[in-house]
């Protein structure tokens, strides 16, 4: 049902309402977010940072992704389940397609990969095999080491034009949507107006794209050690989790051990 869901989502560029995407990495979160009516559940490679404790997404492997895509898929969400192709898993069209097929076998209904013009042939190969592909432009976390940090994109007309060129290449290759990450809001708005497939923004301003994506832990406040400046938390669960564990420790320890030592 991936392609059917994708067709309905793509129509929303024209008709609205704006598209909603949240990351999920496990079964309960997928079920809870799906119950909330979110359109898409992204098993993002942000997994590496906010669940697995790595410093960035460059440590994430295909095996990590398969394990968590399968967990999310077991929730049988109504939402479209998208799995990220992690770093190094799409060096050429053949390998990209083989790994996309593995994500689908694990339960993904679509895949996402980072980059524009250079990825077009890979996107085409995956799409022609019947697997929907979401693109990802702007700040590309898999390149954070080369870039030396998380930087805003589309600051100059030249940069914006380069992102648009990538977006057009992805659209022509058959991508059904494109995540725009950390793109200057005016550039995100302009790129969105210039292409026929939906854009999904993160850190690219509010209401500048055809939809938005948020990282689950940023939304619910379960990764308090790093919260991106653009995050808009709707809950702050970290203190409640610590408090629950502390209450448990107090309860267990409230009565001294009674057996004879
Ligand atoms: O891995 C991820 O969470 C992502 C989103 C930020 C779009 O790619
Ligand atoms: Na990602």
C-alpha cells in the first residue's frame, strides 16, 4: 500500500492540509503517534543520536536501521512508514536498490536518502522497482563531518539555486517528496513554489513548506542533552521519567530488608 498512500500524500501539495511527519524508532512510539493521526512515520537515522547514543548519524548501519524499521512496522501504522538509507548504503544505483529492498522487507513502505543531483540515478533505480523515495536536501547530517557542523543552507541566491537544482533532479527521478533541512525560510518557500512534489521542512521556518517533520525526542522532550534551536517541544517527559525511576527506588527501599542477614 506504500504507492497508494504516497499518491494520496502527494496530492496534498495542491489540496492541503499540510503534511505531518514524525520520527519513530520503536513499536510503542509508532503506535502512539499513529493514533494521533500523523501522516508519515520516519525511521530516521537520527536513531543513531537520539536512541543509540552515537555523536552523529555517521555511525548508523543498515543492521541498525532494519532492526528499528521492523519494530515500527510491527505497529501496523496507518501512517506511511519511511526508512532512512543510512550512510554508505547507497554508493551506486544497484547497491541503493538492494538496500532499499532490505528496508522494505523489514517493513518500510518508502525510503529516504540524502542529496540531490548526485543521487538522481539511485532514486530512479529505486522508484522504477516500485519503492517510493523521499529526498532530503539542505543540511545533510550524513555529511556533518565534512561540513564541520550543522549549518544553515540557502543563504545566498547561488546556494538556493543549487538546492532547487537538486530538488528538480529528485522530482524528475521520481521522488514523491523532499525533506528540506535547515534551509533559510525564504529559500524553502521559494523552492517549494518551484517544484511539483511536496516539501517537508525541518529547521526551515514554519509554514514555509508543504509539511513539516520533527524528531520525536525533540517533540516529547526525552533527549534533553541536545535540543536544536528550532525544536518546538509539546511535552517535557525527561523529568517525569527520572521522577518515576526515583519514586520506584524510594518505594523499593522504603522498607528495610527483613530476612536475617
Ligand atoms: O533522521 C532523521 O530524523 C531525519 C529527519 C531530520 C528528516 O532525516
Ligand atoms: Na535522517
